[in-house]
C-alpha cells in the first residue's frame, strides 16, 4: 500500500502513541540471562537456511553440524558454522547422519517443503528438539502426522513463522486486543512482485537425482514444481495467514481461490498469480493476492476495524489510521532506549524499542532480520528455560491447513469448506 510521506508519518505517530497508552505486550519478554547454548545441526542451507544460519545467535544456539546436498551451499555453511559457532563443526550430505549424532540436542530444518514433515518426524523420533521452516508440511495428513509425532516425543517443535517473534506484531496484536481499532470485518494482505521468481541454475557437474530432483533446474527452482512446492501460497501467503489466525483468534471456515500461470509460461507448474478469499467466523473476510507482474504494493497486512485501520508493512513498519473522529496524533519525543529484553518499552514521550535500538516519533522501523534471531532465541529459551513456544505445532498446523486448502482452491478454481476437524484445536499436552 503506497502512501504519501505525510500519510505514513501520521500512521507511525498514531501507532506509537497508541502503543504508549496500552499495557506492554508480554509475549517476547524474557530475562537476558546467560545460558548454555543448545547444540544443534542445520539441514538445508539454501536461501532460507542461510538466513537462519547467519542469524542464529551463538549465545543461544551452537551450530555444530551443517547438512546440504549441494556442495557450494555446504562449503559456505561449514565456513560460517566453524567461524561463528564451533571450530569443530562438521558437514554432511545425509541428514540422517545429523540425526544420529548423540551430542546434538536440536535440528533446524530449512529444506524444500516436500521434505519438512519427513525430516521433522524423524528428528523428533531421534529425540531432537526441532525447528522447522514453514509451511509445516505439504499436505494436511502430513501436518497431522507431525503434530502426533510432537505430542509423542514430548520435544519442542517450533515452526518458522518469524512474525510471531517480531515485537511490532506483538504490539499490533495488543492494540487489537485492547479494542483500539474496534471490530474487524475485513483483512487484506498482499505480496506483489515483478519478476519470474527463478533462481539461476549454476553450470556445475552435479547430479541431484539420488535425492529426488531430476536435474539442477528442479533442485534450484523447486518452488516452481508441484512435487516439491505449494508455490506462492506456502512460501508467501502462509506467513500472512498465520498472522490473521493469530490476530483474530479464529480459523477460516471457507476458502475461494483463483489464479494461474499468466505471465511466465516457461515450464513452471506453479501459478504466478493467485487470489484467495477466506471466510472466518463472525463475519470476517480475509483476502490475499500475490502477483508477479507488478511490485507497486510490495507486501503488507491491513486490518480494517470499525474504529481504525492497522497496517503492517514489510515486517518492519507499523501504522495506525483512525476513522473520522478518532484521536489526533501527538508529537513523540525522541529518546534512546536501552534494555536487554527483546520487547519495546514506551510512554507517551518515549517510543517502545525493538531489542534496545532507538525508535523515533517519526518511525516504527524494525530490522526484519532481527525476528529470525529472536525466533531462534525463543526456540532455545523454550528448550532451556521452558519459555512459551510462540509458534508451536498447533499454531503451525493451523496456518498450514489454511494454506494448503487455499492452494487447492486456486488449483481447482472452487469455493471449499474447511472442516473444523482439519485444524489442531486441542492442547499439545
């Protein structure tokens, strides 16, 4: 949603003032105590796995094993792990060898989607705590199997929806819970880009067929093929669906989808344009669109309430706009805020701060990569100190089921009911 500079400034100031007037959102508060790092291995070190490896805090997680089938990924990852985490870190191409290491307490899984469930289940059965990237699984049955495995293993299973560890989102959720924007009947999210989503295929002598990829094209561009991927729905929409579930406290009842391969008829099997509408209980309608022909709106989540609109832009900016007659914005004094907890603090003249950096009255800026560090810190805190898992198997499954049903609706160009028993509605323990 492209707004004028003045309009964005107004929205930021409104958000900061509203946050200052509400209780502190406590979901991310934990004491900055010294702890023994969790010894872990990471499986899958492409784009997303590389982000996790580079942002894994050595104070909380010590990466002692890296695993990938592609040599260049493995070499790069091993160098990072040995320099930042463990000089004796080892490299593997078979993930089962990582799971067999008795000195490892946990595994981080960031492989192509089709392998998430299998690897996570095997990791739990091997006695490891598991952090698995979203989507939780590729199919609804796989989600249920993974949920059951987490219950049986009694280990920590966390799904990588990093917004659940982003302080701005906790503040926004708190405003909604406090009734700041009133009753919400519509949510709109978009993820618009102008490009083909293809990765360059390197000219190297490497055969990935033993791992299920007929050639390097399928390995590097797995997101474009149905065997491995749910495309834009799993890679992009899943994040935003999880936020709508979380913020509304509801799960969708119906979904309608359309879309197709409109621009890039290049052999891909995954739509390059998708449009999805979900019906939630209580008259809430949620729409998602993702296009690869225009980047004007980029990506955001917008919650439209009877008293105002809350806009989360690019995971790093929050804005609040009141309906006519709402409170007037006020000037916010700029001050540095120090502290150890990954949560913002505020008064009407002090902006709450993400992880200790200053936030001025003219900005709610947040480095989105910090959320990756915080989610991995949270993973370790759950293991070591019993802190709540903010994106556990149940939360991850409910987002995944809605995502999968949305993908199917686009494929079939239909409106479908989502049965309540498809979701995880009972406590994990």
